[in-house]
């Protein structure tokens, strides 16, 4: 169970880093865009990866909690 907790934490940190990187890229690209243009379209894959990693982390933490309650 300790390994599952570590994997959950690592995926959470990876998702958090991907989110920060994606938001940074959106902030930087916003400077060069024309008014009314969407800065997220170019960075959509980064945001999908971040969301995916955070969802996986959430699922793994639920599984770990379920296993702990089942063992007690």
C-alpha cells in the first residue's frame, strides 16, 4: 500500500507541475496574441495531460483509502 501512496503522490506532483507549466505557457503566449484570440488552443495537450494526471492521482488515493478501510 505504501507503493500505491507514493505513485498517487508522484502523479499528483506531476499533474501539478504540468498545470503550472501550462498556465505559464498560456500567460507567455497571451502577450503575443491579438485581442480576442484564445491562448489555450495551442496549449490544450498540456492541459489535458495535467487534468489526466490529477484524475489518476485522485483515483489512486481512493483505491488506497479503500484498501486501508478493508484491512481494518
